[in-house]
C-alpha cells in the first residue's frame, strides 16, 4: 500500500500530539506527587475509581 505525503504528515502530526499529551500527563503526575495534599489524594482516588 502506498501512502500520500499528506497521509504521512497527518500520521506524524498525530504521533507527536500523542507523545506531547503523554509528556503533559507525566508532568502533571510528577507535580501532584511532589505537591502532596488533598489534590493528590483526590487525583489518586479518581484514578483508582474510589
């Protein structure tokens, strides 16, 4: 199967967006971990479905 230049560009744009989103989530997680407090407990409970 052959891909057009536009399809390749869209694929890489989406891959970069997904990577950036993952990095943003990691930063938020680290920030919550270091800050502690009620916000961290709420975030953990939300992730665990409690």
